[in-house]
C-alpha cells in the first residue's frame, strides 16, 4: 500500500468547526475517505466512523484534522 498523507485547513468560528478544507490527500483512492470530513463537521467530533473500504485513509484524514486542532489551541 502506498503511503497516505493528508493536509487540512480547519475553520473554527465561535468554538465550532465551521468547515474543513482538504488541501492535499496523497492516496490512490482519494474520494471515498474524503466523505469523513462532512461527518466531523456535522458531529463536531473526531469520534466518527471510518469510511467503509477506505479505513486507513479515513484515519489519516482524522489525524490531520486532530493535529490541526491541536496546533490551533
């Protein structure tokens, strides 16, 4: 499996995640895992289910979001 990477921009307003922009997603099968972004914004949580068939990519995107949120503190 090739390495998977993701770079995101998280827009926070009033203590809420308003938007997450996927700036880069290095993976051969990008699209399915990217649906997890909507789940994070909707649930306001990183505790969301991985996208079936794209579990590893989903986790990479979640880790990128988590890292961005930690940096923003």
